[in-house]
């Protein structure tokens, strides 16, 4: 039967998000959500904003939130762009900064966030995947070849390993003509942010999200930081698409989250402590654990296939993420939950391995 779809739509292979099951209660360690609730100040702010003002459109530029984020990072507000989740900002970035030039493919790692190739297809941007080393570390020189732009998560997903600021700077120095996007979705869990490089590299765009370290996956707020010229490019795309990407509740909730320093520090430190404990337990059980600076660990067992462990964990109501893809099909990505969730996970795992 005819679908009536465009040729573009007919040929797209969309991203598949981690499942959000409704059939039973799982210990949910499959989408890198934060186990802790958002700051109580976020809930307060959203409650206060749930009033008759909702009949009015929100501020299309989100000035109050942009000012708050700019102050937090020591930047100007024209160096901040807001999006409906950082995924939206990444999509806008492909459109704003990359060209469909067959001689200059954009570069990203072969093992990386699986949304990048999806956006490349949507915007018809040619790309080349840079193979990571055997241990999933980054081959820096591969990013010095001719290209139309670079996009890189730091820490990487789904491996969790991070590169130093000097590596990011080397990549920037070798790509002065292109936009280099660093996706810092997990930076708050121990990596070193490239924000201090913004003043020296007008081609550096840094993308952050409130979904992970701020416990706000359900609110859909992300932001980009960079030279005002890049931010203008993003605004041009956004205003050619949807003027009001963030609603009134998201704007005030996000602002309250950024302002609650104490809560943010306490929850992210808690997750990092839990991660350290989980890593040592996993290693004690014989797992290979990639060093993680993120709120998840990427693990493999020498004797038991990852897919089998995944299925058996699911039967025990523990949900982790398994990617049936070359090079990583014997790994599991496990989000760091609360101490209670992680001890249930470790118990289930021990029973499976035994
Ligand atoms: C979770 C994640 C995002 C998306 O975050 P949202 O703000 O929820 O859209 C972007 N990049 C990476 C690498 C992620 O893991």
C-alpha cells in the first residue's frame, strides 16, 4: 500500500530510546536517568507557575533562564542557547553548522551516541565514523583529517570514558574552519568541561542537558554554550522551526534547578560515590569495567555473554541497556541508581553469574 511519505521519511531509520516499560515495576537502570528526585525548589517553582499566565506564550528567548545559566558558567547571555532537551539542540546544530558536502564528511566516533547518525541522515549530512581504539579510547589524530565538522560526547556514551581538556583543545586547534561540538551530557559526574575554552575558540559549541545531573529528564531542557556567533546560528534554525521550544513550566523549573547549588552538589557526589562502590563490586565479580566519568558503567564478563545476562536481569525485574551492535554486543550499559537499587542489581547479577 502507498504510504504517502516523502522519500526522505521513507528512508529514515529513527533512533530507538531505551524502553520505559509499563507492564511491571523494574529497577530501571537503562536510560541514565537520575535516581534522585529534582530539587524541591524545582517543584515549588513549577507549582507557582501553574497559573492563569499559561494562557500566554512563554518568553521565546527564555531570557531569565539564559541569564541564570550565563552567570553560573561565567559567560554572557548571548553565549547561551536553550532547547527542548539537548537532543533538540543537537538536531538544530546539524542543520546550523554542517553542510551536505560529499567531500567533507563530518566526524564522530564509531562507538558513540546513536542519535548522531540519525540526525546526519535527517539533514543529509555525509559522515565518517572514527573507529575508537580497542580499549575504546579516542584516536586523536583521526580528527585531524579533512572534515566538515566534529561531534563528540565527553564523557563518551555508552562507554563512559572521558578525555582531558588538552585533547579537546588539540582537536579544536586542528579544525579552525569547522564547528566542533562537544556533547557534555554527563560532564557533571567527574569529567572536565571545555567551557573555559569558549573564549579562545569561536568554533566550539558545548551542549549540556538537565536530564541527567539535574534529575529533570521529564522536563525536557538542554542548553548550548559557545561564541555568540554560533548561538545566533542556532537561533536562526530554531526561529525557522518553532519559536517556543520551552514552555513556561520548563523555563522556571530549569532556573530553580540551576540555582540550587547545594542540592546539585549533594546528589551528583552521591552518584559518584555509589559508582565507585559498584565498580569495585563488579570487578570483584570478574567484570571488565571501563573507567567511567558518567552516571553509568559499561561492563563485560569474560565468561557470560552480555545478551544472556541482560535477559536474565530483565526476568529478575532489573532493566539495563544492551546494544546489539558490532564491537559492543558483549557489553551492558548500567545506569547508576540509588544505593538500594544498585545492591539489588548486584545481588541479581551475582545469582546469574554463579
Ligand atoms: C541523554 C543524552 C542526551 C540527550 O539528553 P536530553 O537533554 O534528554 O535530550 C544527549 N547526548 C547524550 C550523549 C546523551 O546521553
